[in-house]
C-alpha cells in the first residue's frame, strides 16, 4: 500500500541507505490528482471497498494473460487462454473466498465468465502472443528517490529485444475497460510514463515504447517517450508527493467532484454529496498550529490524472497482482 510519511515514525531504510519516507504508485498518484479526499479514504483511513465483478474480472483476465506465456509459442491460442479462465477464477476464489458472494447464482457467474472470454477475444484481436517472448510479466519495479519517496508498481508485461544500440524495452499494459476519450488519453499514459521513469532509473534505459491495450473496445494507444517526457513525469511525481505531504500536514483533503464520483465507494461519507468524513486517524491529525499557518496546496495540474489499472477496489495495494481493474470510466 502506498504510504504517506509517518510523522516522526521510522521507515525502513531502502537498499542504498536512503531513509524511506513513504511510497507512491501510479494508481495512488492518480487518485490524489483526481480527488485528494478519495486518496485520503483509501490510503490514510484505509477504508474497505467492496469488490466488484468488473474488478475481479480484470484480475482474472490479467492472470490468464500472464499464464498464457507459460505455454510455448504455438500453444498460445485463444482456446488455451479460455481454458485458463476457470482455473484463474478458482485460484482467486481460494485466496479470497468472500468473492463467492459476487454472483447471485450460476447463471450470473456464467455470464460474467462469458464477458471475460470476450475480453480475451479482444486481446487476440490486438496482437498474436505466439510471436512474442516477454522478458517479464507482472514485473515489480521500485525505485527510491533521493527525497526518500519509494516509487513502485507492477508492469503487466515487459518486452525486450537486443539491438545494436542496446536493449530496446517495450512496456505493455492491459486494460479491461474501454479506452479513454481524447481528453483522457494523456492522463491514461501517466501510469505508463511512471513505469518508464522507474525503468529508466533502475536500468538506465528509456523504454522505446509504452503500449496500452484496451481489451473491451479492442484498441490500443502507444507513446514513444523521450528523456524530456520522463523528466516531466519526474517533476509531476515530485509535485504530487509535495501536495500529499502538505495535505497530511494541514488535514486539507479536498473533495474534488467529477464524473469519477460515480465509481467512488465513498460517496456516502463525502461532503460533496452531503456526507461527513470520519475523523482522521490519530497519527494523521494535523498539529493545530499547522492548520492556522499553512494554506492548502493547490491541486496539482490535473492534466494527467492516472488511469488506474486495476482493482484497487478491495485490496490494499492496487499495483500488486490481485483483484482486477478499477471501474473508473477511463478504465472501464
Ligand atoms: S465521491 Fe467524488 S468527490 Fe467524493 S471522495 Fe469520491 S471521488 Fe472524491
């Protein structure tokens, strides 16, 4: 889970001796950029969010696409992918038995599985996995900035080719929702640039391509980042972290209503909808003098709120393989 800095608390040192002051993933950065209050509910209050069938379907489909590459290339067929669906669902159910209550009856579960099959069909319409040799799947990446902020996340797939100019990397992400409209396309790529930035820092190589597959409407977008893109991403990450730290000091977690509210599990306690947030956890209550001195930080440039891949819905760390895609409109 992403962690804000613990006031006065000791965080474990990172490899390299930098004292870690907190963690940030692209999903949580996106939460904060979209609505600081939603970030607070998820990260500070750690309020539970019920699983949704869409989120769980996303998890299962991601698992299938990961396992598909266990097959030798000729065996990576749509039939093989479909055969992996039920086992992936049952494996998830074994880990999280409460998911059994997602479906009222077998017919509902069967319809849900059918919708997952349709997403797999969408995947095969976008690329032929028999022609690929991924370097990594569900790759955990982490880098600690000099400021002590640990950036981390999971990359769905990393493709790598040796070239005369050195390794060529391609970051691939599967979205089980629909593609974003033009106004959200740059926002959707923030997550990918976050990963590209991490790879650049970890391996010293700027990925040649960032590719997002939208399985629901069977389309994809891509970007070829350069150093200036990644430096801009670095500045944005710094700005987001500064704003999170300021919100934590002041206690000013602003509700920022948008169409994303329709997918927010916390409407009932949101002031924008007549609700009342619970008291902040004791460790996160701002010192009284801080609230009288500090002004609230303006919301960081909302030009690129991240689109969350998955499923933060009912699991603490959304960037860890587990329950599936977030139902945000930009990610289905
Ligand atoms: S309902 Fe909307 S404004 Fe309120 S916390 Fe959720 S996303 Fe933010």
